[in-house]
């Protein structure tokens, strides 16, 4: 299996621009998680989906962030408008049946907002 | 505010020694505890989970949980240079939100 796939791996954008991060979970996994990691705040779970349905988005920092999962093999995390404080590494992870102990992370997207 | 505290380190141990990583948490309702390993520039990888008081062993790794004292630890026996990484502790509460709270991680350096 190819594992969790994320794109792009690196993104540099200017403040105010829209940013879209993409994730393809492991085939057969029905839970998907979006995380953000910064030096200041560490690793934070932003939102997670079960069977394409958002279950808990309490970690989403503000309305500028939105996430969708239109089907079992694709999810997006969008930031509009982006701000310098959004600079971070964003990880996507997937698991079977929402299990935290069967979770596999993607390689991450390093986002820099200038 | 749920908090998970870890000493940032670095913790330096010689090859072959036991590395002891500690994590304390603030919420007494916490039910599930996880240890992740993260190599520099890479994504986290789950290495241990523990749910009840006591010890849980998996190869060279042992997780220890003490809910009364609100701490969870990870022991790595026979440490190898390849164990050099940052170790993240995560805690979840099964009732209510399933969102885990992560510690900032402890950097471990195993020197030959």
C-alpha cells in the first residue's frame, strides 16, 4: 500500500491567498484526521471524519479553516485567507474505524505564509 | 484546559542504556494514552498505547501508567542510536470529545 498521500509537500504563499491541502487516505480506512504541528503549539488535531462525515471540528482554529471529505479517498483542508501564523506542518492521517491506535500519518505539507 | 506536560530535553543516554521518558497530564478523566515517535522532518508514528494502570511491554518498549498520580512513562531498553527522535505523549478522554491532547515532546539522543 502507498500509505497516506499528501500534496503538495511544500507550499509557500503570500498572506491573504487561499491555500488548499490535499490528502488521500489508505485504501479501506474509514477515518481521516487533519493535524497541525508548530514549534509553539506542538501537534494539534484540527478535525476528523468517520465515513466521510465530520465528527469533531473543535480543533479548527477559526472560520478561515475548512475541511471537506467528498468521498472515501480524498479530503481537503482549505485556509482562506491565509495568515503568517498559519505557517506550520499539516499532517493528514487515516485509520480503521476511528481507532487512535491504528492511525497512520502522511508525510505532511510544510506551509509557509509570507 | 487540558494539559499534557513533557520535559523537552534533550535526554541523552549511552547506547545500551535504558531511556526513561515521562509525561504528566492534568485531566483526571483521561482514559487513553499514546506514545508517538517522530524522527526529525518526518511524521509521527504510534509506538505504544495503554489504557489501564500498570505496565505494558512491546519488545524493547514498556509503557507505564499511573492514573492516581496522573503520569505515563515510556521506557526504552537497550537504547540504540536509531531510537534518537522526539517522543510525543498524547492523552484522550473517551467520553465527550475524542480529540487528543499532545505534549510538546521529549527529544531523545542515544549516543554510541
